[in-house]
C-alpha cells in the first residue's frame, strides 16, 4: 500500500497518498520518472500476489535450475548411449554443427544460464508455467519499474535494486576477474530491448560493476580478447552477456571473432551456447512416460510432483509413423487414443484446447510469433497449422501443449486523455527473474503483464498493463 503519510523522495518531491487524486498522481509520477520509453499502460500500484502464490513462486528457482541440469544430463547421457538415443535426436533437430559443437564442449559443461525466467499464468487451479526463457528480455524494464514504484512507497518483490544487485552478484560468481567488465551484446533482431539493456548497464555501473550495452559491431578483437572503446581507451571485456538467439548467429556481425574468443576462454559468456537448454520440447521430455522414474530420481519426489502439476502436458509433433500397436501417450480425441497428430484436426472446438508452438531454434520462437491456440482457430486453420508443424519436424520441430486458461483478474490503469484511473478486467502473465549464484538461486523481481480480457495471447502490447509485483498486505 501507499505510505499513509507524505513521503519526501530523494528528488525533493513530496507525495501525499491521501490526496484525493493520488492514483492519477502516482501514474503521472511513474510516467515522469521512467527513463525508458513507455509503450504500455501504467497502473497506480504494483500487481498484488497472495502470500501463498508468492511463496510458491519464490521456491521455484532452485527447482527450475535442477530441471535445466536434468535436461543437460539427459542430453549427454543419450549421446553416450546411457539413455535412449531419441533424446539427443530431438534436441539436435535443425541445429547447425557449429551450434552443436559449442554446446558439447566439456569446458562449458558446468555452465547454465544465470538468469532463469519462466512464463507463469495464474489459473483457477493455481499457477502454470507455459515456457522457460533462458535468453529473456524484460529484466531491465522490471528493474526500473521496481525502482520507480519503490519510490512511490510500495514494497515491491525484490526491492528497488533486486535485479541490479542480482545481476551483479551473478556476474561476480561466474566471472573470475577481480574487477569484471560486462558487455551486454544486443543483436539487431533484439533491438526492441536495447533501451532497457542500456538503462540496466548504466544502473550496474552506478552500483560499482562496469557494464556496457553494445551492438556486436562495437566489439574490438585483439590478441588477448574482446575490447570496447571507452573514455579510458580500449577496455577489455571479461564477461559477454549474450542477448541474441543461437538461430541468429549467421546474422551477428563479428560472430566468428566472438566465438573464437569464447572458445579460447578469452571471455566468459552467458547464457552458455547450449541450444538444448533453449527448447520448448524440454517440457515434452519431462512428461515422457519412459522418463518418469528418471525425473523422480533426479528431482526428488516433492519437486517432481510440483513440476508435474505446473508444467502443462506437452508432446513433440513428430511426423514419423508409429507402429500399428502404438499410440501417442496421453493424447486422446473423444476418448479415442491418437496415433497421428492430424487426427486432432478433426476434433471439435472443445476438444482442441491445445497450443501449437515452434520449439526454439527459429526466428518465430519468441514473443507471440509461432504460437497457435487450437480452440481459437477454425477447424480448417487448425488442420493447416498441424500439417505445417508436421512438415517442419526435421528442421524446426513444434510442440503441442495442453492449454491452461489464465483466470480473470482486475487491474487499474491510467487513462491519460481523461486524466483518471480506470478498472480493467484481464488475464495476467507473471515473469519472475531468478539469478543463479553457484548453487543458490534467488528471486530478484517479478514483472506482471495484464492484458485485456478479450486478447487471445498474453504478451507485452500497448493495451497491456505492465507493473512490478508486491505481496498482499505488505
């Protein structure tokens, strides 16, 4: 809640929460104090989570790190013949040898993304994780929003500096340099996120960690590593934060020099170049019946039960014919087991509550691109999408995922034209940002994106409210 007394900020402004128009004032305060461009709706307050939901989300970080570790273990055990070969085959579909080569290097075997971000929906039955993003955007935006709403007097999850401190601590854990220098390298394809990465780099530098947000072409390669031009001359980079996707490597300027520096350990890199950790089909590996006991042993019974509940059932859309006696495990239409994914094209609208997504190594694998909701399409369109997914199996595999419906929530937003705060029914996606420091995983902030109730997919858009989160009653 807003503080129940006037609060003097570092800027010498005074906010009086009891002012009759305090909600509109709070929204204008956010607008005036955000350095990043606002392309979404402003709310006068953070999104509130009940304490039990917050506790569950906070506990997930270590479980998701174990999930990543399990995927890697499965991948290498499969390639070594200790687990079924099809696991490796699934995870290598459509990948060029260059990408596979870096993912297999033993010198990077212990490396995992140091930011873990799931996409979480609030449903009538609890939370559901629809995706895991190991090259996420939004944490720079969440960092600034957390600071601004903290200045308004709210106790946001992670606090005003949670993401900034979490990023800095994770860098120092991964980078052995006494005085790390970080380059957040943003590709042309990811330019929409450059402003937030620039803001974050400035905030990190103010906090004592030298950081830059740059384009790949800004990097300078010399004998001993990668450098950036600064006021002090060329400055050597010790850690490169990769804000570009592996499918896009061929379009990254100076990528050969970057990869050479990584291979020769002239610079640390995160997220690691491990395409098998960036596949949506990893959820299908978790739910595969033949791997149930393996996952129980790896995660332990309680964490296995937790993920079984919150990860929607998922299947790889494989176009290879099954033996006559086989069925696709757990997939039915009108009570009849499915033997071919095209059978789903004949399902009624109520029986096709599934989401079709390209798995990961594709230009359409982020945002709302490459995502199709079965019951929102006509039967003809749904059949065409299934056919396309089957045809692309060997190059860009798709997954079929059980649809989890986000429950309705209510939020408020600032109508600038009317200079008033209005209520909006919507559905929310929560994006927690966990930072990995060795064996510890800490929650540093949660971004809530609330879209109007009539929107089919929940993602950042001009009609969405985007705010940090807080716990009810704090």
